[in-house]
C-alpha cells in the first residue's frame, strides 16, 4: 500500500489591468483554417470538460485539484462553474480543430467568473498537449479578457502553479503580473 503525503503547492496569483492592454485585447481574432472559436453555449459543457480533462490529467494541477484528474470531475466542475450566478458566458470559449480526420475536436478551453465589482477571475485555461505553443492559449486569453471588459470588469486575476513556467511566460507576455504567492494544500502531492 502506497504512502500518501500531504504537501503545500506554491502558486502565484497574477493580475492584469485591462485598460492598459486594450489594443491587444481589441485586436482581430487569430484566424486559422483548422481552428474554430466557439463562444459559450450550455450544449458545449461536455466538450469543455473533455478538453479540460485532456489538458490537466497528466499535469501537477491534476494532483492539486483532483477534479481536474478525472473525466467525471471535469464534467462536474464545468456544470458547477456554468451554473454559478457569477459565471461570465462572454469569457468562456472553446477552441476546436478539424485537423484530425476532418472531425472537430476540442483543443482549448477557458472560463471566467466575476469575483467582485469590476473584477473577474479566469478559472481554467486548458490546451491539449499537441496544441501547446501554437497560439491557442494566447487567443483564448485575449477572447476571455475582451469578454470581461465588455461586461464591465477592469481587473482580472488568475492563479498558476509556480512550476508551470510555460503558462507563467504566456501570462506575463499578455500583461499579467504576479501580485501574491499562495500555498495550496494537496493530499498526495
């Protein structure tokens, strides 16, 4: 029988002030023959969950947030997020691609919640491994930030595990700065 140990995972809370980045947020959408950008619709909840699971199941965040490590956990998380009173549909996007066998398959997802007056919070940005480094995450963030701005948010935060260097680099490249260090309790590390 394996020994389970509990640890604290170091995370950053990052923030962006939207007014300082409006030219980028308002820029034309990333165009691609093989990508489609689907705005939120309740019928897409299972596709968002599938992409979330494929994106996080092998990552440390799957240990930190056990719901991300299971397909059913991701489905439940998406159902819960999308029915919250502070859910912001305008910030929730699904990227799909028809590169594989001509059939649309989810490759990226993002969701947002209002966290206070004029404040929003990105909940999850997930891009499946084969699509990382191809601009999908950056475009999802841009679309989410535009949605936050259009719904009255002027400041947006997100959290990231400190070892996720690629994600931190992406967030900094679009204007997020670290404002706080957090420690998340994780059973099993």
